[in-house]
């Protein structure tokens, strides 16, 4: 039997996913120790778990370096990769929003050449172009996006809002909601053909657990 490899988005999603893998009988103990190791093996179940940067999870899965991935819908929408999205895990819930100063609420379409800063320029461009029919000036950032409107780099940002704390502490507001987000389980297309039974067994168990948690 070959190893099945699971790519986990480093951080909170990986921790929650590990809890589920543990509860379905996988050995994730090594991973829970806070080390800098990036690859862990469960010999008994012939599983490998790799910790990767969230935005790289779809890449590992699409190329088949991982059979399964656990990643946020934001990353999937932004990366637009060719893979199967199998389960909405129901955790990591948050929203993709257009945010900025409260004074801009309801006025975005009136601003010519609206300057938009985001880590998610794909999602943001599609939203303004396809849903709003508005031409905008897109600025790519890699983090601390809330700074952009505060220092005049942009008028607004498109970013993830979970509790709203970051916006509040920086005097910004949600102006529009782009979409709801949560963690997803994704599968490589070839792996699904070659290892269908083992993968579907994991998918079914995840589905069952996630439904129970939602109840
Ligand atoms: C995300 C997002 C916001 C924050 C929202 O940042 O970009 O900054 O979380 O969460 P809140 O509504 O609960 O305050 P992340 O921690 O992923 O870091 P980043 O600066 O790299 O985007």
C-alpha cells in the first residue's frame, strides 16, 4: 500500500484538521508537538501529513505531490486550480469583504478609478469586473492590508473578515460582502481514480463529523 499524502494549510486550519484526522483514527501526535518539522508520517495507516503555506496547498494537490488538501475557500477561489472540492468542513468560517472608511459606505460605484488593495487580487478583480461592472485600479499586497487605506495607498481593501477586530482597531468598516468562506477538503483528480476507496473513506468520515458538528 502506498502512502496517501495530506497537505495542511499551516496554522489554525491545520490544527482543526488534525483534530478530525485524530478522531478518525490517524496518528497525529508527532504533529501536535511544536517542532519545525514539515512532514509527519503515520506508519500504521500509511499516511503522510505535510504542513504548507495556505496559498500553496492547491499547488501541491493539483500536481499530485499531495493527494488530499485542507485549505480555505479563499485560497481556492484565488488560485482557481484543477482539483475536486469534496467537503465544506464548516470551520474557519469568515467572509471576504470590501472594507474601508465608513464614509465610503454605499458610494463605491460613484468613485472613478477606485483604488483597491488586496492579497486576493483575483477575487477582487472578478468581483468588481463581473458583479459590479466597475473598472478599478488593483494593488497587490501580501499582508497587513488594512494599512493601505490608512496611509493613502488605496481607497478600499478586499480582505478576510472573521471577528471584525482588525478592522475596528484600525478604524475601518465592512462596506460590501463579496462571499462567505470556510475550510474545504480537496482531492487530486488522478488520486481520486487510483485510490478512490481510501480517499472516499476519509471524505465520508469528514462529511459525517462535519455534519454532526453543525447540528
Ligand atoms: C486575516 C485578514 C485580516 C484578519 C481578519 O489576516 O487578512 O487581517 O485576519 O480577522 P479579524 O476579523 O478576526 O480581525 P491574517 O491573520 O491571515 O494575516 P495577514 O496580515 O497575513 O493577512
